[in-house]
C-alpha cells in the first residue's frame, strides 16, 4: 500500500495497461486508487514519447490515440531537463554501470532518475528497476499476471 500523500510515478508499462482499459486497468485502479489519490500520478516526459511510439508501432487508430492523449492530459508530466533529474540520471547510470548491470532500455534510466529526483514511488511491472530499489528509488513492482 502506498500512502495517499506519497507521489507516484507511472512506468510506461502501467500507462499502457491504463490506456488499453479493461480488467487490468480496473485492477490497477482498485489497488492503487490512481484517479482518487490526493496527488495526481506523474509520468516522465520520456513515457509520453514511449507511448506515442507504442501506439504508432501497434497501429492504434485515431480514437485509441485520442483516448491515450486524454489519459496523459490527466496526469502530471515531469520534464527531465531539471538539475535534480539530470543528477539522478548520472547517479542511476553510474550505479548500474558499476554493478555490471544494464537496463534493457536507456529510457528506463531516465524514468528511474525522474522517480528518484521527485521522491516518487515508481509503479512498474518491469524487473529492470529491482537493482535500484530501495537505495536509488522506491518502486512498487506489480506482477503482470495479477493484472490479467
């Protein structure tokens, strides 16, 4: 359980579940109360780009893209061009390099840095963030099987 006053940053995979709607979206809402939280959930601007690319790669139609953009407009988009995020990026990347671990995507480093810099709990179904928890960021891992 994430306390109501704690900021949440949604990973791209969570936003995909929410954008698709259906049972997975309902389970996320029921478990985390994303729409009813006193603090509107956040996403990294990197997630916006990933969502647009995902929609294009998967040939989402205009109606689905409009629904996705509506969802994004209801969230707080965090820019990565701040000193806090840039320094967090350097710390996360250095930690992963020294540990001999790489994330599957460089975009995940930006998302982790955004969560870290903002003091937000990262909501994700991605295990790539595990080596960063809890020293560089707080993350709440959701088993994708629990959403189906």
